[in-house]
């Protein structure tokens, strides 16, 4: 149907027409009458502008009276009976409204009984309001049930996901963790080994005691320490390499060997 009469919250309605088009006394009188009779004999015509908002396209006087009625009695003036027009039917209804406005109002008959209005409907009673409230409660309970069902489904899905994650963690913890790879010492190149071999041969396998004393002095090694090391070198040589020297040479360590290597490089 193009038109359908429904109860609509007054606060959800707006109007492009100004309240100044009507006198305050007229609006107040119609508002009190609507509260007394339970509604308007000529309900306003509204067009839906969103899911929960409407705009008046005919019946601005009744709308402003409804606003005033809500101010006077918020409980009984909360809702208003109105014809709802969906946006796709707005053009046709607007054409009808313009046609009706172009014609003069029917005169009162000799019996002084007013003619039946074109959009007349039954007066909305308190029972109508209560029925609408019951319908709203039923709809809200249905929505609540759907939300609870959705919540239970989400909880079930979350629990299933949690179980999968925990199972994956337990499986991962059950697997043995390989020990971290030990860092490998840098490999000595052939040139480094050859230079080291020449150094050991030239100094510790070849030099005599006077030359060794001079080298130790150049390296800053004390005489008493130098004498012990030199005696050990002369006794234990020849040496295969620096490892062999450090193993068998008494009193000589990595630091001493480094000092001697530096001193030797200064003289050659």
C-alpha cells in the first residue's frame, strides 16, 4: 500500500514548515483536544527519511500540536498516529496533495454536520497506544533473543579457536628444541698461517740469546721475566707453531706473544 497508518514517536519527526505559520493559541487548543480525544482525526502525512526519522509532507499543524501535546503530557503525547509514505511513493502522493490544495473545502451541509475528511481515520485511543507498546516489546524481545543466540555462537567459536591455539602451543612445547649453534672461530687463512710460521721460525727457532734479549726489551718485557722465558725457549726449541710455543714455553702467554710479534714487525 502507498499509505499506512502507524504510531510514530513525535521526537523522530521534523518539519520544514515554520511554527510561526500558526498561532500559539491554535496549537495549544489542538494539542489539548488531541490529548483529550486520544489523537488527531486528520493525522499528518510523513515521509521516511531514514530508518528511524520522518519528515512532514502534509499536516504541519497537527505535527506542531503533537509537539505541544508531548510537552504537556510526555507519557500520553509520546506517540502520534500518522500516515507513512515510503520514498518511492513520495512523488505520487505529493501530486495528490497539490490537487487537493487546489480545490476549495466542501461547505458545511444544512444540518451543520461536517463532511467526512478525505484522510479521516479512527481516533487513536489509549488501547491503540498500549497495543503499539506491546508490539514494540515483542519486537525488542525477538531482537534480544537473536543477539543472545549470536553471542552464544561467538563464544562457541572463540572457545574452539582457543582450543586450537592451546593444542598448537602444547605440540610446539613437546618438540625438543635444538641447542643453539656454537659460534665458529674465524678460520685462519693460508697467508696468516704462513706468516705465523715464519715469525715462529725466525724468532723462537733461530734467534740467539742476545737478539732475543733485544727483542724482549723492545717489546717492553722486564729483564727478569725475559731471562726466564728466553732460557725456556732455548731449551725447548724448535717449535712447530705458536700453539706449540705457548704449550711448552714457560712464562710466555698470548699477551707476551702479541707484544713480541708487534716488536718484531717494527724491525722487519
